[in-house]
């Protein structure tokens, strides 16, 4: 994983954390769903299954 990939994941994580922390119930649900998809794309077995 390169420096630019880590930076983009960190920015996305920060945005999702802020949405979860300060959003209403619908926004929190969406933030958790997007975060789960990002994590699933990084796990080797799951990446093959959702692609």
C-alpha cells in the first residue's frame, strides 16, 4: 500500500467518522455502510466475492 493510498483512506475515514459523530440516524447508518464496504474491499477473500 502506497503513501497516497493511505492518505486517501485516512481522508475517507475522517469524513466517515465526522458523519457518524455529528449526523442523524440515517447519516450514521450510511457512514457505517460505506465504511464496511471500504473494509470489505481491503480484505482479500471478501474483495474477490464482492467484485
